[in-house]
């Protein structure tokens, strides 16, 4: 594919609000995980909670959209000058020529949970929660479209944990077909009972901080996050980092268990390499999906070992943020972009006793080196798999 320019990007997670906070946490190997203190009856586990969400106030014109998920979205949009960059793109191309493509797993279902907990005597929603738009899967994208005053194609992608990686693929297709001139992509998911107790019912939640690729790992830690990026044609920003390619595959192996040989994950990986014109040996860093679940890590580690040389570095950053579900793709894409921009390979935080299946590619502690190409893996329930390839400007495959 013709590479696209990533002209702006931002992330807000348990590591902090904005890219500077994220980079600082990565450089100092500082986890954002903490004991769970959220929910109607907090589950005993560790979470990646974002500070400041409860104190975030939406502008008066957007007050009808108020809920915890949209507050986190607004908090994230206000980092790293991202709002200003989108306004500039809107002025340059026109509001109807900028697409908005967002991934989410649960949207604002936390508000719907609250509504059902507060049913009135007649079984209806309380007056302050009688806002149908926030009780819909499209709540996030509709809110952000209003907040950014965008009038182009607006799409919600909900493919579990690959959601906000797959939006990059959708954006590339729209730009290539000439439907738009720029695209805002990203994702937001917030902590709520449905997420915490739902994953716990699947016996996937660890009572301890998650330990990706550790021999003694016992499950995932769930987090929340908001992240966004602005994609434009490369000639607009010759010095910007590049979306070099992407890969997608759906193996539909099982509703929640990955394919035992990682079939869909491998198809997505090779699709990304082919679309980018890359040989596996040209990849410097892979941000792994690495959830710390028993099967995911086993399958992904085996995939890395059989495809990449020992010189490629690989790690999971779930130990910093927890698994941010529908926002995982965008947050980890920003980590891959920062790896290129700052020459930082983040260590595999939490993996203190490496699983023997992990090959020489794994970076267990931070490393400093030049990164020209970085991949980001995102694998979701139902066999929804995606892989993104990023590169520095001027890189030639």
C-alpha cells in the first residue's frame, strides 16, 4: 500500500494523560495498575484506571452526551494538541472530507448499567438517564463526531480487542478510494461491571497484577484508555511517522479462545508484512498483544519464535496499562510510534520468570536502540485479528 502519514496521535491510560506521561512511565518501567476500586461491588483484582475521568466536565453544548466513557474520550481528545490538529485538518479539507473511525468494546454501557440500577417505581430509567443516544453501541463515535464537528463518514468498529487497530485499515481504504482526505481513528473503553465481571466469568481475570509471558502468569488485568490518531496522505507531512501497512484475518475458531496454532494471528501478521512490502527481518520491534492469559501468550510467543529472527525485539505493555479492550489497539499503536520516535524498546513489564516458550526476541527490560519499523498486534474474541506496521519517514522497505 501507499504509506500514510500519522500527523498527530495521543493516548490516555493508566500510565497518565498524554504522550509525555506515557513515555515517562515506559522509560521508568512504572506500571499504572492498582487494586480494583471500581464497580458496584468491586471484584478482587488489579485494574488500569485512568485518573481524572470523574473530574472531567464536558462542554455545555455536549452535556447531553455525559457518561464516563465519553468523559474519558473528551479527556483524551484534549491531550497533545490533538483537538487543534483536527480543527486544522477540518479547515484544510472540509468537515465532510474527514472520516471518523473509532473502536470500542462496550461503548457507554456503564451508563446503561447505572440506569438499570436506578429504575424508578414504574420500572423506567431515571430522568437524568433518559438519553437514548448514550445507551447505544454508536455512542462513542456519535459523541466524538459532535465534539470535533466532523461530517464525513462515521463508523464504530466493535471487534473486541482488535477494534481500535482495525480502524486504521478502514481509514486506509477510505483514503485510497478517495472518499475522504483525512481520517481520525482511535478507540475508547472504560471500566464497568459488565467488563470486570464478564471477563471474570470466563475465568480470565487474575487476582494479581498481570504478568505477560511469565511462566507463572494467572490471567489478565483489565484497564481503560482513550487514544486517537490523525491519518493523512504522506505528501502532506513528509517528516511524519508512517502507517506502512496493516493485516486483518478472522479465523472464527472460538468465541473467546484463540486458535491453538494462532492461524488467524499469523495470517494477519503476514498480511501486514506483505502489504508493507516488508521481510520479517526488517522489523525492529513488535508490541505484542500479550494479555497474560495462558493461551494467548503461548500462541503468540510461538508465532514470534517461528517468524522473526533473534534481532527483532518483542514485548507486551499490558503490564503498564492492563488490557484496555477496545482501546488496546490504538494505545499500543502509540507505544509502537513512540518506540520509533524515541528509540525505546519497552521491557516486558511483569514477566519476571520468562515462559520457556518465549524466544530470544523478547525484551524483558527496556532497551535503547534505533527503531525504523514497529509492528503492533491486536487479537480479539471470535478470532478477530489485526496487525499494524509503522515506520519512520523515509524508510524504504
